[in-house]
């Protein structure tokens, strides 16, 4: 079983300007103490088609990891618009919040993000050159998509856990409290 | 700032700057100048946020000061020297637009000084559990209240003017609260509020100083600092949580305030004690109580305005309460966060399990912690009896009273000496505290420290108890008059702390034997017979009271009553608020000449405390409990072992739902009896049971315990009904009064 479960994620200051910092208040619980810190990453997917446009906005270590409930605020810089293709800035894209332990990603929470102009006028007639200061981003924090990967939290114990990621991911949406069970796929319409 | 180097120079005014005020949130600075403008500066980059002018245009060219005031809620800035034809006014700027929306009108000469009270006030004391984070609407001529009515906090402001008058306003009403006209001969120059918010000091050019004291019913009830912080946080978010992101513009703050308005921040009732519903059977360790309130406790424990984000399922666009986390950069440049711990407080578990597990063995005054005695640990094992309540079985009693009062007593053995009647005129008796079961493992005879802790119900969500600790200090005192001869001075240091913060401390001579305290006062009793009473802030409220012999037992109720028993057996009950003695008696009549231990005139007392009825309740080593009836002015025996054969001798044991004070006492008696060798269960012919029941009724009446009286009455009637059914003869001596007869008759009817 996973040693760490996310109990809540709150997106602070949403919607906000495209260029404003991200703030996620993350609550998680730990069931068994871990030796190392947890690594939390926030990734902005610049383009749905191309992975190379992913921007790692922030990566923090959180710890020490003892049994109990914890809470912290993850702040991250906004994505660099120059690294995103012009046609991809306005529209829907994805933000990924992942947590890893010892380099193994065990949970991934995805949020749809809608970027659009605030102003009616600009929305109707978008200028040829994107005016990034006027773009607003709106994170759909109500509908996260959670994927859990079983990993070995205690490699020193001799690997009686299941093999590392991507073999049998567990995915559920909207309700993060569902316990992990293999091959359970519940898709919810966005 | 800490190195004294000038951080920034703000240029913008064209004339002398005569007044500066900081935003309580820390985002802005406001300044008012002789150029008749008010400029608002941002603290993030020290740039100019806004410049307001116009209202002061007609004011004098130069004045001594133009000191403006910022309200503690951060929403209003009141300035001086405004002029709105044809009257002088104090224009008030509102946060956000920084425009003068309101004015304080009414003074006939320029307004010289304005001072907001340090804290906000509230009309009704916080009964309501919800505080909406909306600013109190307020316009000239009409008080527009948004949302709830009387529980809205408001600001209080005092204004002094050249027309020699002072006015005090609240932002809840359009009319001034108070106008002081004839105090000064010349212009009012300065005003200042006391830290507690209820006193106002004023000085004038005529050379006099005046103080004004307000009462809670005039000003309202002051919000505690914690509440004020919570209000600010709920409106503006926390600067800490944002770290480097300070407010960029007033518009952002408005946006945040607007979105904060959408969330209702619930003020969670603090009281741990209130959460223990006495109806639950005491056998369950208090875990069941907590299961219903883990969410509330979460919010409480983390000491934050309970953020809905914690309790409810995910919700978007919500400003949650700030998270206390620590961040730093590791050596390799990686950023690391130490998160904030969230969760059900462990302390509560300890508290409730202690109070509610009567299955614990019954050590007299042993090391069981008092329910609210969280952090207080008498360091010396010899002080085992320092636990106040003595018996765990009285769980309900603990629940009712604990939390607001606390007391601790030292158990050095003190002896009652009863001089036989024949010998001496005065019967001097000494009260001895009954020893504990454990042998004292400490060799040092002197106690090192003693402490108690009190939970203040009124504190709101602040959970840290206030602890009072008394420890002996020895230090050398140089004898100045003598020839350099240093003597060791033994003094006791009394320290009152809240969490890690020391609230106050004092030193008294002598060794402290008892401590008591509640939300209103603290009392310290010493072995040399001195009793020192402190106000809740630590000021010596009364001169040292001389009791004649060492203080042995002490107790206080939740408001102002203090009970003291001295070594010689004197009993005092004082009302400290009215400063009079309600009762002065002694335990002398409780000394039974039959007791073997009384040969030496020693009376062994387990505990002395104030029962729920407000009368002193004494429990002797024989587990007999005595209540002092203040109308009859004598001791009543309310619990004893005279009815071992009674069928009801153990009916009110642990299984009953409503445990009352009497039940607890009786359980103690029963347990004590059970331990005595040679105790056998004797069958009863009914007489003892009846007597027992009648005594129970009378005792519960004396103890003013309605539940027990009711139960006792029902049991008595059932018993009577049963007996009469078998006797088939109505013995008039059994019927006490008409109502009982009727009830009995009814029961008979039913049983037939």
C-alpha cells in the first residue's frame, strides 16, 4: 500500500493571470515513516502533442516524512510563454502535480487549464500576436485526474512490493479518497 | 531594518510630512502632509499607490501634526484636519480606492488627533460560532450592517479636537458613543488607548491629563488578538503564506477580500470540556467524543481560522488559512519545505482517557493527571498528591468544572492535632492529607515545584492552557548591613505561562503548598500560612492573607469563589469579587473520636473542594464525604459506608448513564469498602436499604444534583412498591409525604 496519500489539494488564487505564480495548498497523510523526503513537482504541459514542450515549473522536497497529516503550500513560477508555441497558449492544456519518492513517481494529479483572454473583445477577435498580459488562466481544480503508481517505499526491506511505475497505474477522477486498486479506470467527462 | 540602515526614502509630498501610519497588514504606509494630501505607499517596492487630496484643502497651512490612524482591521484610515464646509471633520479613507468616503463631523474646531482602539470590539460576546469575514459597512447617517447583526466586530475610535472636546465613536453606529465636552480648558493634543482597550488617556494644551474608563457594556467586548488576527487573515489572506508576494495593488486586496467573503470562516467552539457530553457512559474512553469532532479539532489544533478547505471536500477558488511551513534551501540548492502538521491533537486523548476511565485503580490523590493538567507535572515524585481531584471516579465532576479552574496541593504530611476536650480550651486540629499508596521515592524533603494549568473557555480557539508554576529558588542574598555575610534566601518563584510565553512572574517568601486558579484569579498558599491572591494578569490583588497555619487544601469555582482549608482545620470560603468571607468554619466537628487515628488528633482528609452546589465538600480517608450546608451552618454527611447491606449500595456504579457528584462519592465508598478485609455481603431485611435510599435522596438534594435526586426518587419508589407488595400492609411510617404516597399507589396499581 502506498505510504503517502494525498488528502486534499486546493488551488489558491484561481483564476489568475497567466503570468502569476501558482499556489497549491497540498494536504497529505503518511501511513508509514519514510527515510527520505518526498519530491513534489509541478509540470506545465505546453503542448498536448509534444512532450518536449513540458515545463517543469517547480520541484520541491518536502519532509521529514513521519506518520501523520501534513499540509504545505507549493508555490511555483508561471510558465515561460516564450517556450510555448503561439497557437498553444490560448486554449486548454494540462497541469501536472506529481509526487515521487526515491525517484519513483507514485502519484500524479492532472488538472485541465483553460487559458483565454479576459476581455470579451479580445476573445472574439484574438490578436495575431498573443498579448500574454491579458491572458487569464483558469485551473479546473474541481476535476482532477488522479493516477497512482505502486512503488516500493522501503527498498531497504528487500523488495516485497510490486515493481515500479507504469505497470498497473490506478486512475480515478474527482474523488481522491478512493483507495488504490489495480486496473480500475473511471473516466469522467470533462 | 534590524541593522538600522535606512531602507527607503519616500518622496512624493511637496511639503512637510506630519503624520505616518502603518497598515496593520503590512502592505501599505499612509502619510499625511502639510501639502494637504494623503499619500498611500506600497511597502513591497515603496512606490506610490495613491494620492488623495481635497478634503484638507481648507485646513490651516501649518499645524503641529497631522497624525492619521489606521484601523486595526485594516480597512479604514482616519485623517485629521479635514474641513467640509461649514464644519471640521476627520475624513476617513477606505481601503481599496483610498477615497474619503466618510467623515466624522461634529467638532467645531480642527480635529487634532484621532486614535483607533488597538482592537476591535463586538457587541454580544461570542456566542455565535460564525464570523463572516465581511467588513462592517458604515456610511454617514446610516449604519449599514452586512450579514449578521450583533456579532459583527467594529472599530472604536477616539477623536480629539481644538474645540476641547473628545468624541468616541464606533464604526457600528453613526452617532458618537461618547462626547466629552468639559474636561479641558484648551485644545486636546493627544489620545492613547490602553492595551486592554477599555481605557482612554488624553492630554491637552492646558497641561492636564485625563483618563476615561469604559466598561464592556459600553464599548462592547474586545476581540482577542487571536480573533483579530483571524479576521485580518480571513479578509486579506496572510502575508506569510504569500511570502514574497505582497499585495500588488489595492485591487488585488479587494479581489481577495471578495473571494474571502464567499467562504464563511467558522469559528470553532474551543472548549474541550464542552465537547465531552456527560451523557456518554464514562467507561468509553473519550475517543467517541472525538470522532464527532475531528474536523473541528483539526482546525483548532493548528490554531488557524478553521479553513473549510480542511473540512469539506475539495472546493476551488478558495483562500484557505495560511499554512505554517518552513522552507529553506539545501546545500545543493534544492528547495525543501517542512510541512505543517495537521491532525487530531494527542493531548485530548490523554485528557479524556484520564477523566473517563474509572476502571483505573483508585489511587488517592495519585499521579493521575487532572483533566486539564496537560503539561503540568510536579517534578518531584514525593508530590504525588499534587493532582487536584484525587479520585478518578468523579469523572462527571471533572467534566463540569475542569477547564476553568485548577488547583494543586502539596502532600507533605500535615498532621491534625486534636487536643482532647478535657485538656485545653481551644481545640486545635491539624488537617493531614491522606498519603498516597506509593511510597515516596524521593529523598529530598523539600518540594521543588508545583504547577497547575487552566484552560480558558473564553479564549476562543486558542487551546494553549495557562499554567501556573511555583518553584523554589535559592539564591544568595548579600547582607548589606552586615559584614559581607551572604545568606541563602529561600524564595518561591511563581511563573504563569501560556505555551512557551511567560505571562507574568512573581516571587514570594516561603514554600508554596497549594495553587489554585481560574479564569479570573490565581491563589497561592504557603506553608507559613500565607495566602496570596493574584489577578489573572498577575497583579497582587490583595495584601498577603494570614491564615494562621499552612494551607492544605484549596479550590476555586469558575468565577470568584475560593475555598481554603488550613492545617489547623480552619475552613474559609471567600467571594473574591466582592471581597467578603462567605464562610468561616472548621473541620473540627468532622473529627470522630472513634477513629483510631484520632488518638493523636490527626484527621486524614483526602480532598476538599467546592461541590457543584457551591458548598465545600470534604472527603475523609474513610471515604466519608461531608458537605457543609451554609444555611444550616454545619456539616452534612452525604456519603458513607453505613449501608453495606443495602440493595442499592452499588446501583449507581459505573454503568449508569448520568453520573453525578453523589454517585462518584458513593462509588468511592464502595470501592474502599471492597478493599477492606473481612467485608462480606450481608442480606438486608429492607430496613437498611430504605434508610440508604432515603439518605441518598437527602444527600442528592443537599448536593443539588437534580439527576441523582430524580433517580434516587424513582429507585425509592420502586423499592417501596416492591416492599409493599410483599408486606401487603401500608405502614404509615414508610410514607414520607403525600406525593410519594400517590406515586406509590400508582406503582402498586401497575404491578398488580
